[in-house]
C-alpha cells in the first residue's frame, strides 16, 4: 500500500513491528522467501492501516500458513487484551478469483468507559503469498467503503 491509495489527509510513518506479533506466530517453521510491510497509514481521526506480507517457498507452505493464521490470528490478538471480544467474523465479499480471504472484527472495550477500539483483520492468500491487513480505529468501526476498496486493491496486487 502507498499513501496515494488513501483519501486526502492520510499520512504514512515507519515502525510497524508491533503489528507483526500474531502474524509472525503463524510463520513458525516456514521458509519465508520474501517479507514486506507497509508503513502505518493514519488519518487525523485515529484510524490506522497496516499491511504485512510474506512469500513462502512453496504453495503448500502458503496454504498451511494461511490455515494456521486464519484459525488462530483473531484469538492471538484478542488474548493481547483480556477484555477484547471478537464480535464479528465476516468474509470479504466477492474476492477476486484464486484469492482466499477471511476477516475478523475485534472490539476492545476497557470497562464501561470509552473508547472502544475496533480492529479489523483481513487475511489473504494467493499462490505462495500470504498477507494480513489491519484496519483500526479508536472510536468507531473503520469506514467500510474505504476498507472494501483497500481490500480489493490488495487482492488485485497479490501475485503480481
């Protein structure tokens, strides 16, 4: 992803290592041929987007990593904050052909006080590439129209 993928007012900053913790846990024992991460993109309204991708040595490894991440990544992020609750599991509507996709929404609530923190995790797999995108917001669900557009852009770029 790049800043030009976003509406006016979004900025990019480096330092996305903290976002990789649960994604990296699914890579144990895999031969990673290449790895890339986007900057953390944010607007002035507390929204953030980060993308992480790996290219595996074989299609079979990519399928295994995708299955492991798809089944465990939401639990991993929920466990980072004990009061987090996964409130919605949704598939990406109409993904491009040959792209596997699964998505989760986590809502982090801190007692009876605001803010709620919303985190959408969208996992993609095509051929030997597995990618995870984070869409977060501090007060409300990430804007659905922008998330869908970015999801489609990411899936179209996989395997190029």
